[in-house]
């Protein structure tokens, strides 16, 4: 089962480690249930992200609550480390380079996935980039 730990910069936020996409989906539900301020649209957007990403990308390492409150999906071991922060109306993409962080926003549209975000994820967390 998933391990849990506290993030130092979000010491009141539960962080759930994941090893499968099933655990990712369960962790997203757990974060939303434990934090009633997570909007329904945010939860639905996070689940839509999982539905899109499951067959395409590596499993993220962590799921946790973001600040607004949002849902954070984190790949700690990708190069560079990647985070998707899911809001009620957008995704934010963070690539944590050594000396800087690339931050980009993508509007969420019904029945589609942002092509520019797909291209970024294809180059960082696709199955072809997995370390064997």
C-alpha cells in the first residue's frame, strides 16, 4: 500500500507516495475527501488528468494537497523533477531545473487535453524516458 509522509514546506499537508496509477487515483480521492475546500472541478480535473496519463506516462511518485487548495501530482525522479498542479480551471506545469524552475499554465477545456502540455510531458515523463 502507499506510504505517507509530511512535506517540510507543507507541514500540514498529507503527502501520499504512489507506485501504480490505481494508487494515484485513490490518493487523489483521499486528498479531496480529507480537504473539503478542494473544489469538485479540481477533483474532476485531476481524475481526467489520470485518465489521460495512465497509458502514456510513468506513474508519479507523490500526490498531495496544494496551496489554493489544489491537487499536486509529482514525479520526483524524472529529469528534471516535474509537478502538475491541478486547479479548477487550469493545470500548472513545473519543471525543477538545477538553477531555475520552468512554470507554464494550461487552460482546461472540456473533452480535450492541452496539446502543449502533452508535448512537455512526452519529453519528461513518458514511458520511453523511464530509467531501466
